C-alpha cells in the first residue's frame, strides 16, 4: 500500500544529487582577478593576448594563478591569490600593454572570478551572481530624449521625401517641416496627386492629408502614432545593445541593462565603485566620418611631407598614417547597414548601405574622383581620430556600395561592426544615480542569510516538537526544497538580490504549509479509526488536492507579478514561482518517499510518530 517503486527512489536520488551539484559552486567563493578588454573599437581581443599578458607578468615577477581567454566576453582574464598581487598586476599590465596611457588600447579592470572547480564549470555548474544591493556598485536610470528621436526621424523622412520627389520628377514648391509635420507645396492638383502617390510609396508609417487651395495646394505628412512608438522602442533596443558592449570594458561580472517603461533604461553595475569612470564609459560617444584622401601627398611619405592647407595628417588607426581633406563627406548617421562578405573574386569586402540623403552626398562626392582614395575615420573617447580603412574608388558610389582591400575576413567583420555601432541611437541623460558600498552589500548578505537560517531553524524546532518523526520528515523535505531552489537559481545563472532572499524565506514558509496539511490529514484519518498504513495513504492522497489548489492560486499571483512587474518585483516573482514548483515536488513526492521508506515495509504497524492524536469522546 505504502511502497514506492524503485524508479521513483532513483528519480529522487538523481534529483537531489543534481541539486547538490549545482548548489555547491555558491560555497567555493571567488578569487581576485583582472579583466583585460579592448579600449578601442578598432582593437580586437584574441587568444594571442594571453601570451602578452603572461610575458608581462612574468617579466615583472608577479605570480598568477592562471591566465585565460574568455571568448564569451572577448576579453582575457588573469586570476591571482590575493588583492595585493591583483593591484600590482593591474599597474604592470596598464604600463606594458599601452604605449600611451592617455589613449589606452587595452582596459585593465578589477574583477572577481569563481573558484568553482573546472570539472564543475564544464557541467555549467556556476554560482549565482550577486545583485547591486548585495555586492555594492553603481545604479543609473537613463532617460531617452524622445524629442530628439522624433526630430531625427522627421529629418530623415523629410530628406527621403525630397529625394523621392526629385527622382520621380515631381515638381513642388518646397518640402518644409512645420512642428511635427512635413508640408509639401504644389501649384496644381495633378502634380499634388502624383506627389501623393510617390509619398504613399515611401512607407506605411506615413499619414497623408491635403490642405490649402488655389495655387497653394499642400500635402501634410505626419508620422502615425504606432510608427513613432516603434521608433522610440527601436532606439531603446539599440541603446541597450550599445551600452552592453561599453560596460564590458568595466569588468563587471554581471551587469544589468534593461528597459524600464517606454523610454527609460536601467543600468546596474555590481561591484563597480568608480562612478566617474562608469559615467565616462556609458556616456561615451563614437562618430564615424568619411573623408577623401589628399592625393597631392604620396602614400608612404605622409610623416615627412608638408601638409597642404585644408588637409590633416592622421597618425592613428589600422591604415594610418594618411593625409585627408578636413571636409567631411558624410558621417555614420547616414549608414543604415554594414555587412561583411566577399566580392566576385572571393576577397573580403564590406557592403555598406546608406539612407537616401547619404546616397546623394556620396554620389556628389565621388562622381569626379574615380580612381582616387577614400578613408573612413573613427572618432571615439578622447576625440583622437583613427583611420580604420582607406579604399580605392573604382566607380561612382551611391546609397549602396562596397569597400575592398580590408585584408582578412576578420578585418572585414570588425569593420562592419564598427560601421554599424558606435554612437547611441538616441540621446540619453542620467536622471537617477545611486552608489552602494560593498560594506553595505556584505551587511545585507549577512542579514539575509541569518533570516533564512533562523527561519529554517524555528520551523524545524516547531515541526519536530509538534509532529515528532513526521515533523522530522517534513524538515527533511524542506531542506530538499531549499537545495533544489538554490540549484535552479544557480543553473539559470540568476542574479540574487534582497527581494530574491525574501522570496526564498517566503518559499520556506509556504513549503512547510503543504507538510502541515499532510500531517493534519493523516491525524484526521487516525482519529476516524483508520489503520496507520491506511491513514498514510489516504492522508497523502486527499491532501494533494488542497495542496495543488493553494499552490496554483499562489502561482497565478507570482506569474502576474512577473508579467506586469519590473526590476526587483520581477526578481521576487521568479524566485517565488520556482519556490512553489520545488515545494510541490519536495513536500509531496520526496516527503512521501521518506515516509514510505520508513513505514512502508512494516506489515503490522501499531502507531505513527506524528504527535498527539486528540480523539473526541
């Protein structure tokens, strides 16, 4: 009656072993480390940097516990035994890797690496990350400038409409912007109708309306509300992507960069205490410019040649030195797409696409310069420009063209990435800034840990004192629940915060409630005259429906918090929902397995150690 088949015990044992495996990394601690990442978009981090780092540390006689290339974050990480060695190594690497400290090619950031054994890491058994409130760090709330987004969008639409009307030979009296609308003037109805057809073909995001009369006929173009909403959403998404690349330079183990509301971005950098540096990296702008090469200076003699008036010598970058005209042909704002590929000769190339306004600028600049050279310049951080590409013009360029002679396929991919990224899609400003010290984080960890341990101990004392051996079974199931919950959070690489600790404590209280229902149901069956074996079987079976109902209703609330909440509320909801699922498994499946193992093989069972069973008279 009360016996589990062997496969159920195997499931319980395997589940608990996996739980122990994925929970264990949280107890190994962390070692001081350094993260070496790219300081410039044009500098690529590869496995070859490991040898440079090892050689620099060995020459300075700085011991290290290991240097490895992290392909996931495109960085090199060096581990040390103590913080003093870590700081010494930081100073050594900053001097040896960067010829110019004011314009570093590599950024060396303090970090912490888990001491989890490699065999566990190979199984993806890694510790949970600690959130800002537990580890300390910097919190930024950034506001997207929606007015600037709208202005930029309308400027692009205005330029596109002007170009489309010219291409289709539609005569008009002007394309002007009036507030948030674009007004196009026509002299007769026929031309306005023709213009409407051309404008309508520019996209479904435009709304058209006729205005004026006589010789002052107008077509008023506005953006549909959903188009503006999508434009802002795209700007936020691209800004999040750009910020993610930038904060990697800070060496933060698990930064949190997420959207909050329609036009805000939250940036949390656990472990980062240098607010000024974090501000500089996050608020950094990068600009791409296209210049024509001054052909009066022979290639290869730039460093010793006299620089003509109106030109400038560029000495930094992959294709430097180069003498370029100061006049900017166009900037990266006109680039809509850049992809790496191969030309007809199977040589690496970058295929670039401009918007209509950029296409006209490029066509005007290159129409009489076929056979000459064009350069792409990246201006980043300190404002020091870098020549990242110099190409020969084989024909007049327009909105779609390619640049060849970039070297390897990897160089082509890097160039395409630089052309696509750099500046933020939409301007932002920091509207909230908070710094949490590591000491406060350590105090929060201690208090959270104490509350969980004391809560568990209080529950254990009450359950064992009130339900005797069945109380011990309940506490054992509760311990399994806590083990599985921590294992799931670790396996998911969740970020643990104070609300998460609160959810864990709440999960313990809710999990024991299921065991109370089971134990009381068994007592009720005993009071009703059932034999001990019958009371166990019926008690578990009939309590299951109540346990399921209560947990499902609570799970619905947790899902609602996750769907409609944000930030800390969603973190609480995730732990809360996982705790419900693990409690249902441990309180029913594991608990009954232990009870069956202890009592199930006894054919003549006189009583149960479940506390006092009060019988009515």
